[in-house]
């Protein structure tokens, strides 16, 4: 449970509050349940896998992205992780203190900072990720195995559309409203 109310209680309250509005309740249900599921999964994995290693969700995601793409520029870690550069700076400082990553200036462009895992960071990810995946397996057991690929593809489609829409918004010229 994400809060003090069950999913059914929350849905009933939303229906009571918004029932007279012209709202697409299916779209609302998809997005709100996606958010609630993501929060529940994140909290579960933090408690049952990451807590033992002293990692937050964000620190794990930064380690994961670095592990997959190393060496990787800090700006790319922030983008891939969906966090701000300011947040990344703090997370990297913590991960450096834990001796899991190192930051170095790029040899070709001194403005860029590259991040790599240390041997300890690599060992952590090689042992942590299988435990993480075991919990992923446990969490999807309620989804029929024949539906999992379709479910993953629907989430990919939603992600791709959302990222594409965000890109269009970012590239659209700013317009001024009427002068006041």
C-alpha cells in the first residue's frame, strides 16, 4: 500500500470527487495505477534488496546505468537515470565515498566528467543484480506468464510516446501570450 488508503478506497474517493467531471477515467486509471505500481515496486526493492547494501533507489539506478554504459559522462547518467545533474552530483559523491565509482575528467574534453565503476562497484553489481532480479521475478508472478511480454511492450509504447511528446515540447519555440 502506497499510503493509508487501499487502492479500492482511493479509486472510490476519486470517483466520488470527480464523478461529475468530463474525465477519461480509463486514462486516469492507467496513469495513476502505473504511478502507484512504480512506487510500490520501488519501495519493495529498496527494502528487500537495496537496504542491505546501503543503497537508495537513485544510487542503484546510477550504478546500473554506469555498469551498463561505462565509461559514461555525468550528463548522460543524469539523462538515463531521469535525475537532475544536481541530484547526480550528490549521489556520485556518496558512491565515491562508498568506493563504488570514480569520476575523472575526459582526456579529450576537460569539461566532461566520465564515471566508471571501481572493482568494488562492479563486484557489488554482479552480486546485487541477481538478487534484484529474483525480486523482479517474485513481483511479476501475479502477471500470467503469457501476458508479461505484452505488458512490457505496452509500457515501452507508453514510455516511447511520452519521451517523444516531451521532445516535441522541448523543441517547440516559446511563444508569448498577449501583452497584459
